[in-house]
C-alpha cells in the first residue's frame, strides 16, 4: 500500500468532495512542516479516502506537470504501486497508457500510436550506431549507461543498430520485410507504421560490436553482451519487450535485441513480478492480431 497522505504543500488544493468545514487534521505520518496543531496526540487514523483521489494526489500531479515520467512513478510510490494504480483504475484520473510522450506508453497491434504519425524529439546517444540512430533523451541517456555497464562488466561493446524510426520509414521497413519474407512471417517480426515502439523513440535494437565492426541483431541474444543485457537491462530502465514466452500475447517472436525503455522503476517492477510481456504487466489483453 502506498501511504498517500494528503499533502498540503504550498499549492492550493481544491478539494473535490464536500468535506466538512472543520480544519483538516493531518491524519497520518509525515506531514512535513504542517501548521502547529493543537492536538498532537491524535492517533493516526486509517481514513477511507477514495482510492482514485489517493493515487492522483498533489505530488503525482506536480510530477506530471514536470514532464518527468520517472518522477511520476516515484511520486506514485514506485513501479509496483504505479502499476497497481493503473491496473485497478485508481490512476484513471491522471495517467493514460496511450499517451506516446510518456515512457510507460503501451503500443501493440491492438493499440496504435495516438496520433498515428506521432514524432518525438530525439537525440543521438554516445554509443556507436552504424546508421546514426537516435532515441528520446531519456532513452538515449539510459542506453549510454547500459553500454558503459556492459563494458565495465567485461562483456564488450554494444551498438545501436536501430532506434527511432518515423512513420514513413517504419512503413518502408515493414514493406521491405514483407517483400523478403512474405506477409505472415514479416508480421511476426515487424510492426506496421503507427504500431511500432521504434516510432516512440523508446525502442533500441542492439548489436554486439568491436569498434565499428558489429554483428547482426539476430546474433545478439547469443553473445556475451546479449546475455548480460538480458539479465541486467532492467537496472537501466529497459525491458526485453518480446521475450521467449510472449509471442502468444504480443504477436511477435522472441527478439532479444529489441529493448524497450520504460524507466528504472517500471523495469524493476516488471522483473520483480516475473512478467513475460508488457501486456500482462498492465493487465491488457493479448494483441496478436491487428485491430483492423
Ligand atoms: Zn526493434
């Protein structure tokens, strides 16, 4: 349980429900610099606040205003508390899983990016990329930390084979795979434009490299780099989005090279919870087929 006390910090809080006129009694722990109360002996009481108000409290709303996804999750009580809030509906008033600018967004064959041609600002991470791939700032920073950690662990170098792809280039990439493999096989490994995490700037396809000589994405899972990344990527905010056992849910075959940035808090909750897919994590239905 997250202890969401009503925090009376600075900003005016417009209390929705018609609470009685009496001055609110800070009911539980940690009311920071509250006004001196005349009754310090009051027992902490377990108030039956509606859960929804509890989740979307001032601290969470302030973090949302700051635009910092990780801060929002922390304000909600951490990755597992955030997940529970979303799954239970308690977070409905302030969190949506379909907003493409937040690193928790869920995109799959049933959940197109909204808007379909969304294009985030992206930057080039420092690690080597044969094609100069980019990611959102948060994902790029996290990937550079991961690359440094792989190296520091003595596992060698990773490179960014593919990162952000805009709507148009995702369409070309998908078309060319359909030409090469046929539609059925291509659909198991490549998303249609508007349905790809690469269009969010939050997905990184990794390869192992030595200098500027890199392997293929298909080799990655079997390399020392790939094995270390599989175990440790969560510490840097990434999950392996299409794992070995998830294809019945995701509609994609295992892709050990495709990392999805979700932030450290959510990645930790994902791994701690033993989830096989991001859909399961959020209590969402399987998405093996396109909605239309
Ligand atoms: Zn990918």
